[in-house]
C-alpha cells in the first residue's frame, strides 16, 4: 500500500458517497446516468467475487464490501426509490455496445483462462468505459449540476492516482499488471476533456454547460 | 502459478 493507492481509493469512495448523498438529499437522480451506475455495480460484483475465495486484508475486504453495497444502493435509489426523477430519455447510451465487446476482449486477452480471472478481466475492461453513458448524457443535455461534476472529478482523480500508484509499484515493488495499466490509462484519458471543463468552469464558480 | 494472479488492488 502506498499513499497514491490509498488516496486513490479514498477519492473513489468520496465519489461514490457524493453521488449517494446528492441523490438522497435532493430526492432526485436528475442528470445521473442509471446505466453507468448499473455498469459500476456489475464491475464491482464481477471483480470482487474473490471476497469468497481469498483474503488480502481487513482494509481490502471492507472497502470491497462498501463499494459493492454503495453501488447497489445507488442503483436502487435511481431505479426504485426515486424512479420518477430518473431522466431515462437522456440516458440513451447503448450499453450493449460496451458490454459485448468488453466481454469478448476479456475472453481473448487475460492473464489466465479461468472463470474468476476472466470475470476479473471483464470488470477491469468494463470499468474503463463504464462512465461513458454518464458523459454521453452530459454531452446530450449540454449541462451538469455542480455536485455531479464533483462526483466525476473524484472518480477521475481516483483513476489518475492509480496511475501514479502503478509507476510507484513498478519502481519499488517490481509490480506490473499490463491489463490493469492499459485499461486504467484508457479510463483516465476519457476524463481528460471533463477535467479541462472542471478546471476552467466549475472551479471558477460557473456551472458546467457545453456550447450548443 | 503464472495465471494465479492475486489481485490486491481495488
């Protein structure tokens, strides 16, 4: 464990909690892509099946349980409790165009052709693109609530910190997981455009709105 | 074993 990984995990946790609180406090999931949240629930479920087979640390186990629990709670709030506020018309990204190729890729390119390992690989690839329905929704409506941009910023920061973590682990632990690194870099690149808007608009007190 | 990677990251 190094400081970049720890702060990355905490940033990830902050993102998840910001989103839950936003929905809970405003009693609304307007502007939130339910599809992205379902993808994240699938990501955590398929990646953390090793909860049942291997124990790494108390920290590792508790974070996994919290991530999974929060992911399902978010999906529940969007599709059940605050369903009336869900903006389904604007959440029109075709997720099958992500899930099917990602599934195929996980079967073709993995560390080991075993059930758990393929599911882990699938979750890594899927996570790298799971935010696309949310970004698509923002580009479609042309705007995002400020709290939603804080959520996205924390999520992107988590990915950026993980890259620094991998550089650290490469030099100091000779640790190197090509699948995680490539997918992680792809995922971080997806946030670059958003980071630019966040710094130039949101941090200067303006609402994030895109030119028509 | 080669394939039995222990994924210790979240």
